[in-house]
């Protein structure tokens, strides 16, 4: 692993590394203080209830990942990836400039939407250009993705540290604005670096290049089905709204509506390629595995992304944060995730390599099971921590630190592995669409992480252990099911590992 990483890589990789680093600075910086700002009613925040604030958090983070679908589509069909990254970066920067202005809620939400649109445009396309730098694929491409994942987490680390500090200790809007400066730096390097080091990559929309590809289903049929699905969804949401089942004029109702839309789109998409995608028997089984991994990853992120919701609330209100006379910003606890990634990613990567050399590398379903079980365990730690908090005492910072350690080892079992297994298991002509679905899994997980934390209001504090217990049990059970059935699932993968 380390020898692969130290191999010489094209300079273009570092141009992409740097741009993605600042995009993640923006995203994770925002995640660090968003909920605090929405709940705060003392320092110029919005003074919302936990239910409302966490629903908005869920909607924002879910839209960031959902907007990668149109973002990828625009690059494939109209812009090409390079322009998509460039415009995406500019839009993100503008969003942060808007957010830097303390001008009330309308301007704030305008800024938030702007950042989400820009991220949707930048994020999927920058990852695919990394792959294109290594047309030969193989170990060098894997090593490049490891370096890129470091850039992601370096950006998260800096974002949480700087934006968290500025937001909590100086002013919210100073925090929101900081990422504009970072994005500007990323844009300058991308502009000049891509001209020399990414020549000929991502200039032409890829749909123009491979529009002749065989095997895709008749586009007329898929369009009809798409319109049919949208019509059905609209009717369904109208029925839910008019019967009072959900109320989409509130943030929570809107988030529930978004959840229904995301689940329906994903279910319809999988059903569509299974039934009408012209797949062979082996490919159908592989898509079956992708469905299982989709459910597992959505569940994983639903727990993991509570770093920005329930666990953030726990850090802020129930954790001992004084060092000497100084109070550590509560958002800094979120920084254990990228820090542990930076430390342990090389360790886990070399562990997989050494196990492979002995033919004992755990299969993909086993790694997913391990990820979910570790996540489940981390929430059992939080049950213990919240049992202290309900007595009115502050919990030791050790609880959150250990929780995040388990999260990260779990993440390293599912996230990089999942990403590459999606590219390997997807029928060739559906690879980029299925990559999009991978991000939809993240979108769904984030939405649930928001909605779930709606129960963490101060008035509801006695419920905390039971709520954490629910997450712990559900994720552990799902992990155990995967562990029991790993052999047949591996069989359905048809020789891919
Ligand atoms: N931490 C990784 C990133 O930010 C993966 C996050 C995700 O896919 N939910 O890119």
C-alpha cells in the first residue's frame, strides 16, 4: 500500500486533491455548525426546536448528495466534467458569500441552497476525473483514490476546526463565510493546474462520446416509465398531504416528503433495471447484491451522520468540554471522524492487502456486516453516555471519542469498499447511474440522521438512552443478518470480489 501510494502520480491528481479538499472544507465546516446555528437563540442563531433544526439539517445534507444526480447528468450531457467542477466551485463560493451576510432567514436559506447546488455539480465529477487519470485502472487507480480520500478528510478536518471555531467562538456568519476564501483558493489552483495537468480530460460531455453504446434499454420506454413514476409520486404526496398524514408546510413534513421521494426513486430505479434493463441472469443477481449494499450503506450513514445531529447535541449539552479554563468548541468533536480516517485508513488498507495475500480477505458482505456492527456498538457506548446525562451530569469526552473511533473503523470497512464494489458489480452500461445511486444512499442516510434526531429536544432528555438504543439494535441486527447470509450473497456476486 505505502509503496503504491509513494509511486509517482500525475500532477493532475494533486490539482483535484486540492479542489476537493476545499469543497469538503465547505461541506464539513457547514455540517459542524449548521445545527448549532439553527438551534441557537442567544448568539444570533435561528432559535428553532430540535425537531425543526434537525429536519433542516437532514434536508440540506440529503440535497447535497441527491443533487449529485443532476450534477453528474449535466457534466455527462452538456458541460463536461471540467466545466462542471469549475462552475460548481464558483457557485459554492457565492453560496458562502451569501451566508456570510447576517441578513435573516430568507438570505440564509438562499445561501444554503446555493452551496448545495454547487456541491452537487462539483462532487461527483471530481471523483470521476480521478478515475480517468488512470485509464488502466488497477492498483495505481486504487492508490490514487486513497490519496484522494486523504484530501477529502484533510478538508473535513480543516473545515470542522476552522469553521467550528469561528462559528462558535467569533460569529456564525464569519464561520459560514470562511469557506468562500478556501473555495477561492481551490478555484485558482484548479483553473491554472487543470490547464496544464488535466489536458484532454473532462472537456467533452461523455454522453457525446459513448452515445452509440449498445445494450441500453429503449429510451422511449424508460422516459414513459419515468413520467409515470413522477405522476404517481405526485398523486401519492398530495393524498398524504390532504389526509394530514404528513404536513409539508413544516420542515419536518418536507423532510418526510423528501424521504418518500428518495425511497421511491431508488426502488423504482432498481426495479426498472431488473425488469426492463436487458440484464443477464448473472447481472440480475449482482444487482440484487447492489440493492442489499444500498440498504446497508443508507443505514450506515443514518447512524454515522448523526455526528452532525444527535451526537452534536450531546457534545454541546451533555459532554465535559473544559480544558483548563477553556471550553472546547462542541463541533470539534465531529473532527474525530476525519482525524481517525487520516490515521487508520492506511492501517486498514494494508490489513486488507496482507489478508488478501493469505487469501483471507473478508468478502464484501462481511466487511459491510463489520461496519454495521461497529456502528451498532458505538451507539451502545452512547446509551451508556446518555445514562449519565439523564442524571444531570456531564459525560466524559471519552464516550464521544470512542464512539467516533468505532464509527471510523466501520466507515473504513464500508465506504471505500462499497465505492469500488459498486463500480465492479454494476453492469457496465449502468456504471455511472449506479454510482449516482450510491450517493442517493448517502442522501437517504443523512435525511434519516436528521429526522431521527428530532427527538433530541431538551424537554425530551429522558428519552435519549432509548433513542440511542434503537439505533444500536437496528444496525447491529442488520449487520448480524449480513454476517449470517454472507455466503449466498457472495455467491450472487458471480465471481467478483
Ligand atoms: N466522507 C466521505 C466524503 O465526504 C464519504 C461521505 C459519504 O459518502 N456519505 O466524501
